[in-house]
């Protein structure tokens, strides 16, 4: 008789912690992910702003799970499922499961305006973060070489759309770059002339936090030169400009760099799972899971993390945060191990350790239990908690190091990568035949 | 009267050290580079093999030169020059110079076989290194999921073309990955089954080194499972296979991953400079510079680094190494500063501190003065010299940290980045309409 096979689709927080929890157990576990690495998403904006490097916040799943001989890692994209035959179809074959954990999360979305994508990149993957980093630092480089004052002003205008934790942290990091870290780096421009605008549809930043913390966060942002616009909607985005509506007024901001930190939608595999199982989802496409995180009509399928709608009653549900996904992954591992010993399962309960948002050095707002924390203490707590949460021990050292850098007004990695224009193309664009310069044989 | 304007084209070793040397002087200096960062090229192969991260070996020029108020950094690509009017044309405008330093170096080439480029990436830029890294780690990932033994074997075959320092170090790092660092990471494959072949046209590896060191290097490589083939020529490269000729014999190697470490050609701007000035170049296109690194008929134009052919007499010239470029950049800065004091210039003299190649942990060959060094001592010396040579103080700490990792059998960053295939494309390729899974509005 074969061992009970658990397949985990997705190696984010939910999937990876489920796999880690099942390490050494009597289950045959396969972790399927389209990437070969786990991403510490809450710090992604620090890669986008040059504070941390890519390696600091990503860990190869197979290295994390190296010692777990019962866990296999497979890099491939799941694209379909047959819940009757209990088979996952992936890019490179099929996988049969006895129990399935789906942890494919969410991606960002543009509320039906996919055409905005090119002009306002989002922040869900490493590639997004690098794209943002290129755009941010490229704008400063181009401004340095620009003689036209209007164009220079536009190059130094930055707009961040969405003032949830990601948008607030991104705008704060941008403010710190411009107001502190990059001061003195340029000759023709002053980085402090950069204008950063944070747009939010709700009536305050960090709408999920205590209103007093929202107020504090807004003050911190303003100290870093960020202009906060609440109750403000984006009507349109095009290259170099964003059209806003605030009450009755419509305004167009000219900005070279527009960054998107608003709105998520479920992953492609989430939609496929919904179709194939016919299970109920909420308006956002998240699965209404049972208290043990299984699907009502498919007790062998479990959904964790951002893809799960875990009801708290009264129309409330758990938020899409890393700690929720981690605890759900760990919970499933524990539950499955109890099953092997024929112990009954318990329903999932989330232990809320609190949430925090960092806006700059010493500028952190947080709520821990019923307590609100701000300022230096919160900043220190924030740093300790985040360093401690990193997956690989080595990363703790490296991130600490890079934060010390930043503390001293340096950054780890502001490179503009992606191939620069080819000389031959520049020549062609100017009507010069590149062959002119070929050497005689 | 305006200050004397020195324009430096290219921010590699030669250009950056010239700019640093002119820091605080009475010259008006502009450093023009198409990238916003300097690259520590001798360690690029360590990024390609996951040992170091991108941030470890690249430094933003403007951060390095932050305190040099007389030095301006401009990110733009130079595409033409008018030596009569003393003007550089670049992507974003023109730059007038009184004195010009050209340090645009070389790029890799395929000896007339540009069609090999796609199947055998080279190693001159960060993008190349990341491309190599993707291919190397992707091959192992695909092998892990491959059931067909022939295809699996091909996925685990690696070919490195060229056994100069880059090729030898790359093959050695690959050998160490497969034989030591990655052992135990996979379930279906054993990384030690990887077969690494190093191809060299000359009769020994490291042809520029003492023959006894070549012999030692070859022994080191073989200890790491690298198969060395000397007097072996590449006849053709296609996707997944390379055709070799050794004496009369022709053989085809099946290998998913083919890495190119042979052959360089001058940069595009180098060719343009030759055409516009009519100055003499050697067979490789490098400029025959005067003892003061100026061009014979253009005493206001100086060429440093890989683009310069500095004759040592008897047909010999200085090699294209980082220390040569560094010393030439520093020499020019010193010479120009002497001029301000009306002191006469001295001819350039290269001080050879020796050269080393690292093949793996404790496996280093080097020659320092007349002395040959190998083994642990050489390894230690190699590490100290390289860490010391890094541009930014912070990088010294970070690189030391990552080398300690590697020492302990870890790597810094083996991520396969670049967007993975989209689920909708996978579905389409399998005849499934992605719209099937769209949610009803």
C-alpha cells in the first residue's frame, strides 16, 4: 500500500509552512510551485526601493526543505484539476493526490482596467519589484540629464495608488529615499524636489487599522514629503499621467512613475479550482472554507492563505495577511499528523499577533492586541519581528546588515537592470547606418 | 573662462578609477555610462552560479562618487564622436570635452557565429549572469521532474566553452555546486550525476598562466568532476547540442546548458571612435596607444582598459585584466593633476601584482611575481585580495558573508527569475480555452 499522498499547490507562506509542518511525517508530500523560490512578500517593497536585494527575501523551497526526505519539490505550473480522479495537471505531467492543499494566493488587478498595467506596475512578484526599482531610479537618472524644467518636474513626480500597508510602506520608502538617502547624489537636481502623491479611495490611509493609527501614519508620510489624498479615485491612467477624481473635481497629475498598490484578484488556479469543483466562492473569488479549511463538498481539498475566505461570522473574514497563511499552513500539517494517530481534528483558530506598517526610520504604526504602538519602540519591534520571520537563518544576518546600511543612509541595490539600448538601434533611430562603423575585414 | 572639461566614456574599472582619481581636483569631470552601476566583472561568474547576489558585485557610480562635487555622473549611451569639434553625441544630448577618456571596453563574441548566441550565452553583463543562472538551476529543476532517462541525462550535461580564467572559474564553480553544495537537495536526481565538460582550443587550460599552474588547475577541475578537453574546437552549436572537433575526430555532445566563455570584441563605441579618428588599431580592434595612453594623432583622447593595446615591445601587449584598467585610470588622473601644476607627465607603467584563478574551495592557482601559489594559502590570499578590491565598504562585509555561506555549503541566490509561463498560455497550448474558467460577472 502506498503512503498517503499530500500535494500542495503553491509555495507561498501557506504552502511552504504546510510542507515544513509535514516534514518527517509518514506522508508522501509534493510541493508544486511554478517558481523555484518562496518570496517573503511583506518586504517586497523594500526591493522595489533598493533597500534590500532579491536574495534577502527569497528562499529556494528545496533548500528550506532539504532535510525533509518525505517532501519532494517540483517546479511546474498547475493548470487543471480533476477532483473526481484526484489528479492535478501541471505543465510537465500529472500528480495524483489523496489530500490536496491549494495555496496559490492572489495576484494584483486593475478593476477591469488591464490597459493600466503597463503604465502602473503592481507589486506581487520579484519581477514587479525589479520593474518598479528600474522605473524609480531611472526617473531620477533621466531627471539629472534633463534640461527642460517641465519634463524634469514630470520625471520627479511619483504617484502611488492605494494606501493599504503596501502603498503606505512604498510611499514612505520613496519619501525616505528622496528626503534623506539620496540627498547629495545628484548634481543637476535635488532629490528632495521629488513629489510623491499617495492616492486612496477610502477616507483614510491604512483603512484596516485603528483610525488613530491611520492619522499617525498620515502624519509620518507628510513628514517625509508624501502628499496624501484620501477619498480620491483613479479614473484613468496613461503614459506619464493619471486622472483623479476627488468629490466633484477631476484633476490630471503628470507623473513619469505611477505605482499600483490597490486591488487583488484570485490566482488563475483558484478560478480553475472553482470551476472544476463547483464550490462556492465570495465576491472576490475566495473559497468559503469549512472550520478545518476544507471545501464543503470536497473534504479532501483544503484551501489556505489569501485564496481562502475564513468566516469570522457577521460578514467578517480573516484578512489576506502572511501570518494568517502561515498559521493555516501549520494548522493543516498538525491536523493531518493528528489523523495518522487517529486523533480528532480541531477547528482552525487564528491567533492575531497584531499588524504593523513601517513608513520610514523610526516611523512605524502598529496594533498589538488592543494596544497601539508608534515611533521608535514600534520601529524596533517591527525590525525584530520581520528579521525573525525570515525563512533562512542566513537571511536574518543579511537583512539586518542591509537595514543597518539604510539606517546609515545607504541602500543595498539600486541597479537599473534589463539590457540598455543597443548602440546600433540608437544610430538607426538617428538615421546613421551602423554598418558605417564596421571594420574592414 | 570655464574649467577644463574631462569627459569619461564608460564606468568600468578604467573609467571609474579615473573619475575617482580626479575627485576634488580643479577639473570639471563627467562620467558617461549607459548603466547606472559599475560591475565588478571578475566575480560575475559567482552570480551566474548563485554564490553571490547581484548587489554584491555592482556599485552605483554616483554613490561611489557622491562626495566628488566636481564629478557629474550621467546615464546615457554614447553613440558618436566629433573629434574636430570635440563633442560626444549621446542618447540624450551632446557633451563637449577638452580631454576625453574612452573606457568602453569589450564585449564577448562568437567568432562570426552570432547565431550561437541564443544557445550559448556569454558572461559580460549582469543580465548574462542572470541568464546563465536561470539556465543552470532550471536544468536541475527540469531534471528532477523528468522521467525519461535520456532527456534527464541531457539536462544534467553542462558544457563550458573556453578555459581562460572565466571559463575555468565557471566550470569549477559548477563542479562545486554539483559535487558538494547541492548534494541532497533533490529527490529524483543526484546532483553529482551532473557532467561538466570544459572545452579549450589551446593545449592547456589557463593558457596565459605558467604551464605548471595550468596542470594544477586541470587537476583541481578533475577533482570536482569537470572533464577537461584541450585542443578541442567548437564547430557548431545548436539548441541542446554542441559539435566538437578534436584532431580528426568530430563528436556531438548533447547538453541542455552550453555556456560561452571564449572570445571578446571591442565595444560599439570603440569601433565608432576608430572610424571617426582614423587611429590605428590592432587585429582585435584595440587602439595602439602612446606611452601616456593618448592616441597618436589625437593627444586629447586617451584610451584605457580592455580597449587599449599598450605595447610592451616584441609584439607583446598588456592583457585585458581589471588591474591593468584600474592602474591606467589612476595613472591618467594623476597625470592630469600633474598638468594643473605644470609638472611633466611620465609614461604609464604597469605594476603586475600577479594573477589568480579559483576553481573551488581551497582550490586556487596563482602567480605572484615569479612565485607560483596553489592550495589553501592561495585560496585565502585570493579571498582577501578580492574582498579588498570591492568598491563599496559595505560590499566587503556582504561578500565575506556570502563566501562563508558557500563555505558551509550554501549559496546566496539561486533563483530562477524572469516571468514563469502564464497559466492561460499553458491552457491554450493544450487546447483548453482559458475563458472556460472566467467567473460569471
